[in-house]
C-alpha cells in the first residue's frame, strides 16, 4: 500500500487527502503494452489502473485511491443515469526526449472542472487534488506514455452523481475518476485540412444553458448532427448560436479560428454557450507573442462567407486538446459551400500548431510556465 498526501478543500477547511494503491493483478506485459502503443488509435485502449475519489455531502472528498482499471458498479437508480449530472475533462501526458513525462496547463483543466461542477451542481475538487490525481495514475502507469511522434497518453478525469435517488435534486453522493488511454492522431488522416458540416437544424447550446460546461449532455446533443456531417463527407459539425442562428459558435468538440491576411487572428468571443478551451487560450497567447492582432468577437456566417470570397479570410482552423490544431478547408451545408476542399493547410495555422506541440513535447522553451512534470514529486516540478 503506497500513500501520497495532498491538500484538499472541503468547505472552508483544508485537510490532507491520502491516496492508497491497490496494484492490478492483471496488468499487461511489456510486450502486450508495446503492441498497443504501436497503434493506439484514440480512446480505444486503456491503461491498467484508474483513480477514484468519493464525495458525500457529509464527509466531503475522501477515500482517494488508485485501483485496477475495471467496470464501475452503479445502482440502477444512480442519479447520473437518469438526470445526466456529470462533467469531465481531457488533457494529455507527453513524453519528452529525455524520457520525462509532462502535462500541459493542468491547472486550467482543474479550474474548468470546478466551473463545470458549479453549473451542474456538483462539488468542486481542488486544483491541487486534481493535479495529484493525474500524478497518481502516471506513478503506476507511466510506461503507457508513448514516445512516437504525435502520440501521448490521453487523460480523462470525470465526475458523476452516483447516489441512488430518483428525486430531482443535486446528488448527495458523487464519484470522481481518472482513466488514461494512449493516443495517436485524432483524425485518421493525420494533420490534414478537413471539411466540416454546418448544422442548420440543431444548436449545441442556448443562452443560460450548459454550453460553457464540459458535460456529456452537450456532446450527446451534437451526435445526431455529427452523423449528418459524416453522411455529407465531413469530419466535424459546426454549430451557430442558439438565439439568432447567425453567429459562429463552435464545432462539436473544438473552438474555431479565422486568420485575416497575415497579421490578424479572430475567434468567437466567449458567450456562455462556448467552451473555454485550454488550447484556445494557448493559441491566443502564442498569436500575441508573434505580433498578430487578436480579436475575440462575434463572427457571423455571412462574414465567413464574404471574407473567404473576397480573400480577407485567408485561413480557418479548429483547435482542442484531442486534435490540437486542425486546418479547415471547406464549410458545407444545405445549399452552402465556403472554401475549397482541396486547399492546403495555411502557413499561420501550421506554424501555431508546430509551436504549440513543440512546447508540449519539450522541443521549445516553456516561456509561459505551461508545463507540469508528472513523473516527479510535486515539490520538484
């Protein structure tokens, strides 16, 4: 049994949270693990262990543990199954050339999990506990972090209401978990321009809704239009705002950016219905570092169409943790086509992507202090 202590916040009292370890008796062999890492795909295979922490309204966060990866036992009346009270995060662990393991801006993911928790009436896990939960899974499954180019270990923290109660209220019992999955390229064709589909029938989120929270309901709402995108030869779906259906919102799982000329970068402003992406925020900073004029404002579908037609908009791309930065060549929709499906990836798009991934993989200096080392004690990071 191994234990690590870290501060935990419960109400106004801070006390140590102790992680226990129960090693898996069915861990894959080194040969089996390397076979998986040779072709991991995305979100298909999972490491040998997982993290779990319990919360109750009376005890707060407790019973933190690292345990063998396996099924969760849920009562059929668990709140999450009936009312969708759950949230999640996504971040990656990167192996640097010296073999060390790092992650990128985890405090931002922790803070967003807290914001999502507030919106979904779920308890807030402290930033320190969140980061420690990531360290804990790396401590036992660090060998699962691949070293091939464009690969990483995708980390999925999530929180669910697991109280057995059918009344409509916030649950009094919650579970927090972290699972990990070796990841290759998000898109099967790698880093290549994609076509996206404009959803004209459905909205991702509305005013006062859960658009700014990272919760499963938002993604469930995107699945039908995403299927329509596939049916029309597109890799992703674009949503407009739910009020006027004229402003660009975001993709099903990514934020969107527009390059104007060679010196201006525009992205839709955060309205409460757009997810505040960590990659989005990082791209904005890197663009400012390059001397680009950065604008966060409303962008209408008409501006996109006119800008591409006139040449004012020279590049379009999407970004998110899983796909990083992905160039967009064409927006398609019913009786609509913007852009050229054969257009190559833009220079600014790919330069920003290269700089971001170079920082994440340790190939460029971390001038903003974005990296956190995971394979050493917190005091040494």
